C-alpha cells in the first residue's frame, strides 16, 4: 500500500452526515475523476484505482439521488493495477449533472466540468468536503520518508485555480502548474503545508504519520550535525596538539624547558604527557581556568616561532 492509498482509505471512512457536504465531496470527485457520456440519455462515470473510493462514490451518489450505480473492474494495457469505473445513470441523472457542476447551462450553451457549483462555498465544512473529494478523485501524496509533495489534478484550469483559492483560504500556500498541456495541477511542497492539507481534509492519522517522520528526520539530522561538529572539533584539537608538541620539542632542544617560567614548564610537561587531552582537560590537571591554559600554550607557540625566526 502506498502512502496516498493509506490517506484515501482513511478519508473514505469519514462519515459525512450533511447532504450539503456529501454533495460538495461528490462535486470534488466529479471534477477530478468524473466524465460524462452523451448518448440517448447522459450518464456520469468515474475512474479510480482505489476500489474503496469506487464504492464510496456510489454510496454518496445513491444517498443523494435516485440512480442506478454500476461498478466495473477494468484491465488497462501497460498498467499493473486495474481501473474501477463507476457509472451513474437513471431518473436523477440530469439533477446530478447540474448540482455537481458537471454540466451547466449558460448563455453560450452547455458547459462541461468548468464551473464549481455554489454549494461548495457555502461554509468551511463544504469547502473541506469538496477538497476531500478532489484528493480522493486525483490526489497523490509522496511518502514522507522520501519527501514532501501533495498534488491534485484537474481537467480545467478555472477549476484548478478555484481549488487553489479555496486551499489558500485556509492559510495553506497552494500553487498551480500545467502538466502535458491539458492537466492542471494544484500542489503543496513544504512539510508543514502538506501536513496541514491532510489534516484539513480529514486525514488526521496520515498527517500524524507525516509529522512523526519529520521528527525522526529532524532528530537524525541533529545527530549527524552534532557528530560532524564533534569530529571537526576533534580534528582541530589533534592538529593543535601536534603543533604544540612540536613547539615544545623545539624549545627543549634549543634553550631547554627549564629556562621557561614555572607556569610554562608545567603546561609543556602536561601537554607532552597528555597528547590527546583537550585544553579544558589540561586546565583541570593544572587546576587553572581554561583561558589560563590556553594563554600558556599560546605563549609556548610564540616562543617557538621566535626561535625558528632566529
């Protein structure tokens, strides 16, 4: 099962009691996975890869209209998974086409799948239901372990723009793009936004799963950064220790450590005896502050530099 399938399985389990919300959700499904057959009497059909979604479409439609619903499993060449086709026809077909926005009459004639019906914008819940239907119809969400990307595909640019506008009304920055010239995408890419969209349409468990993955990624990145930082600091510490030991050997060979002040002699001997120790550890052994030990080692380095110049 893919992450998208898990999301859809969660969404179809939501019980939508209000007829307005059911109609809005059916409208979202219609604009993303629906089509119209024009013959002696028109019918509305839907294509989906999810068997549960197919049954859900039929259930919603039959709860609202006096219709005949037929679900067929179809095998398509070059596709591993079958397509489920839901065909709705019968007494209330004309009302179904009109109220879902699939077919609208205007001064310029009949328009198909180009204008979202007014019922969708009635309140926040009908807007959420519409967007839920859109995701069920053509939505996909990348597995959060691989990245963050949620998209829905529409056949009409005007509908995609309106859907994006509805999402932005919930403070989520949905964007639009075109694929292959005739597929209009509405998408979100940031982890916070994808999680917010899933929660908005009712996929709370999927949103929580995404957030859990994000937390795991953040912890893993923090550990990696910390480890890299510690490794870099250790490299610096080792390099500094090698340079300090070389400086001490130079001083000892040319003027002798006993010619140095007692504090510098102590620092030199501690460094030679503890080549892997940090400055703080040397300071603890000398029972002084870290800054004091750093200053003494720095003085040893400068003395060695002066001897090299001579």
